[in-house]
């Protein structure tokens, strides 16, 4: 269990407090509990409230009445721009199944750093996409 996640149950309500470096995120099923934790924390620490969370640890957060949604669309768009593929046309299969790869006769030099960055980004996005979908 994460040692920076604190859970408190008060009657049938619950409050969650997550501490990450110098950020504290909290929410509750009871607005009064949120206010109480805010007053207690401000009494102990110098802090400011920035309001509803929209972005945290690379995730965009959209809070709606019927649920909270997490996306990484901004991160994905930045990756597409970084590797100059933002205007590429999408396909269900990125390469035709009947296509064969041939030896590069011209020996075009490949930017290894860019290639490794692209591959590691793809490897990171696949499991994240599975979790968030």
C-alpha cells in the first residue's frame, strides 16, 4: 500500500488524502470533512488552495458529476509533435501485412537517440492505454 495515501472513515463517509512531494490532494464523500481537513492543515502548514485538480503527474483530470476521467491526450500530442508524426494518417494496422522490409541500400544514418525515445515512449503508452481504457 502507498505510504502517502491516508484514508479516514467517519460514520458512512470517507476522506482520502494523498501527499506527493509538496502537493496534497484530498477529497471526501462529505464536503464538511474536506473543510475540516483544510482548516486543520492550514493551522499547521503554510499552504494555498488552488481549487479543483485539472492536471497531476502527467495526467489530465476531468471531474464530472457522473465520474472522474483521466487522460494523457496532451502527453500523446507532445510525443507526436516531438517525433514529427502529428500529421500522419492513422491506421488500424500500421504496416500492410503483405509488406516486406528490405535492406537499406543507401545506408541512411538513423538518429539513435530519437529512435530509442520513440520506442520507450511507445512501450510506456501501451500499458497506460490498457489501464485507462
